[in-house]
C-alpha cells in the first residue's frame, strides 16, 4: 500500500532521507527552487516524474496545501520501543522521548515531530488506538521531519511507561494543574515527556504513572496552550537543561 505525500518539503525530505518513492507528480508551471531539487533528486534515483495539470490534483484527493507536488511512497514504518533506546545509546546520550497520550490532531502531531527533531530528542511513542497515526496529513504538517524522527506504536501506553521506568527513565507529564512550573523542575537525565490530548490532557491512568508533572504558567486570559506549543516549550527546556549539565563549568569543556 502506497502513501500519498503532499507538499514540497514533505516530498523533498522523503527523497533526501532515502525513503522508497515510486512516482512524483508536479503541477505544470511549478518551477521553484525546491521543485527543481525534487526533479534533480528523482532523476538521480531513477524515480519517474510526471508533469500534470493542476486540476488533476483534485481528482487525486490531494489537499489544498499540496503546493503542486505529490509523491507516492512506501508507508513510513513504525519502530520498536527498543529501537528508540538504542538510538540514544548509539549517540552516547541519555534518552529523551516524547509520549503522546490520545493526541488526535494531525497538525499538532506533525508540529511535534518537527520539535522532536529540532530539540535532538530520540523519538516519539504513540498508542495504537484512539490517537492520530502517521498519515499524509501528519507528514505534511511536519514539513518533512517525519522522515527523521522514529515513531514507536504501542498497544498500552501505561505498560510502556513501566518498561521505560525499568530502563531507567523518569516520566514527566505536562499537566496544567501541576504544582511545579516547568523551569523549576529537573528535566535532566533519562526522560520521557508525556503530552496529553488537545481537549482532555493526560488521562488519569497515565498521569498516575508519571513520576512528576509540570505546568506552563499561563499569565494571560487563556487557560492552556495547544499540545504542539506546550510540547515545544517543554522539550526545548529539557534540551537546554541537558546542555548546561553536559557543559557545566569546570568539566574541561
């Protein structure tokens, strides 16, 4: 079964990452820099490129955000939980993982994948049921980051947290009712960051499994941030703290 990738960044990063692409369709008259690079990479990899009328994209079921570029590729594979831990071990880094608890919005998922990549985290864990999966919409929203961020899909998030704890990770949940502000919490060390759903936050069972929870102070009229923004703030704070710990004064660095 093929996956339909839409948008210049999504297609370009799939080609750069070496994902198997079967065919690329480009709207006639589309001549931007990224499109020229798509042409060149596809030719180098002997991937067929076809120029089509823009109206044809409507018949393909492409969204309005396709930017005149669609590709057909092999589906993005999920990885096992062990693979995420192995990635950290190979980099000689303490694991930094993101667990998504019943996240449903593809835009938020895609944005979080971009953040995971930018913060240098080692991967994402999602449940199989009642949550958004890897889809074309997620790929488009990630602007190509989906090609570089490994995603593990698990049957039971609570049991997975137990496994991560056995592997030495601390589990911290993002919860607007938490007593500790995120910048006052210790986010160094092996860490699993739990981000909840857009409307309900972290589920009760998952929250009970967390070692501690943190909040992002809201000083305006709004009560909370969306999952992607909250995840970006917390992930980069964890990355900042880890960097300070790794290069603390007096360590010779």
